[in-house]
């Protein structure tokens, strides 16, 4: 690559990139590493440089993939010991595998995102389309969306109406925060159930309550939560949509606990994080393959097998990277799994409810 551009006749006396003085024998600038050439860029040179960089990355990518797959813990050890040119940067590799995983998962995911901020008629049409495409029957208020005429008119209320829950703003002002919240939730829930009014400002006005930002927000959340509660699959998709954000928050926090569990090891926080990046990259690779298998076989065998493989891989990775015996590794492996799932639940809930609050 770059054979013609590197010829002696094209070498200059000064680096075009950093300005350092060069001699004729300098094929590359000793300061910045750029090729010493004053040859004008031609079409062949452009493609030559492109494929040179591509193959250089590919060779490191393939090497990184091979070592990561078949030698748990080795690539992390090599990288922190300074053997870095042969491997892809851990963070870049992590991002690459994450993007691939979420693209595959997005393809495998049956449901697309839904805009909850639309009129009931539009929402019903969108969900009916999803029913047809995915051969499922989503329900709202217990009524299949395939029967559109049953959702658009208000559902008859057999017992209490929202009028039974009406309160004045003065009454709410005298309540505790918890009682006021509960009272408004019940009122908004019954009001929306009967009227299907999706406009918070209009609903608050008709209920003769204070038109505050909090009341408008709370009314909108009642609508959103009702739809998600009646359709768990939508909630699942909503959660999956937050996964990349959750993982990027979760991994540095988990690494902190990892460094505490292995506090007597010789590694600092960033070196523990390198191991975490490589392990998570393996997770993405393994489950990407599993999802592809499940897409073609129409079952979950791939994911089930991936679960078993990853458990064994993680154990081997911990043992090889931290160089501890079987018993210590098993004990710490179990502790880390408890911490992992506990943190995953906490971070997941915070992320989901935080995102839902500002949705």
C-alpha cells in the first residue's frame, strides 16, 4: 500500500502534517508518523489509503476477536501490560460489539416504538397495524385493538364515575402530599377512562383544578402508564429502548464493585474496567450469534445455550485474569453475580422510571 507515494522522488524536506524538517531517508515523519510524500492525491492513492486502514483495523479486529473468544482474560492482561498495537482499543471494540448487538436485537424485536402522544383513534390504528404485522392481539382497557370501534367510544362504566372522585383545588391543598397524589391519580384515571381526553390542559380545566405544570405532567403520566400497564409488551420494548443508556451507566458502577472484590489485586480501576469492557464485549458477541440462531430457528435455544456458555466464560475469565484458585474464584464469582443482578435491577429501575418521568 502507498508504494508509489512513498517513492524517494516524492519525498519532501518538511512534513506536510506537523512541519518538522525531514531528510530524504525519512519514509515517515519521526514526529507524527505521516508518510513523507508531496505527491498530489490521486484516485488510486485515495482507495489505497482507505483499504490499507481498513485491512489494518480488520487484522486487529480479527485477532482481538479470536483471543477474546478462546482465551478468556488473556486479552485484558496483554493490553494492560502494554501489548496494545496488536489489539483493538477495548472501548472501541465494546462500542462496535454493542452496536452490532442492538442492531440484531432491533431486527429480532417484534414491536416498534409507539408514540403515546396521539389521539385514541390514531393510536388504535397504529396498534391495529402492529396486530396485523405481528399476528398478535394487543389489548387496551381489556378490549382487543382489532375491534377499533370498541375503543374509540368511551367504555361504559358500571359502578362509579369520575364524578364520584371529584374534589376541589381547595380540598387538595389541605391534604398531605401522599393523599393529594393518590386522590389526583384516582380522579385522572377514572376521568380518562370515561372521556378518553388526551389533552392535559383541557382535562385539568374541565376538572376545575389548578392548571399547573405538575398537574399536567401527572395527567399525562396516568395516560402513559395505563397504556403500558394494559400492554406489557410495550413496556418491555420501552425498557429495551433504554438498554444502551443503562449499560453505559451500569458498567463503570459495576467495575467499582469488581475492584473492591479484588481489592488486593495489582490492578487499578481502569485496568479492572478494561477487563469489564472485554467481558461485556464477549457478552454482546455471544448473544448476537444466539439471536441470529433464534431468528432462523424460531425458538430460544440459542439464547439458552449462550447463557450456559457465558457463565463458564466469565468464571474462566476471572480465574485467568486475576490468577486466583478455584475456590476463591467460585466464591467471588457468586458474589459478583449477586451484585451484578442487584445493580442491574436498581440501575434499570432508576433509568426506566427516570426516563418515563420525562417521557
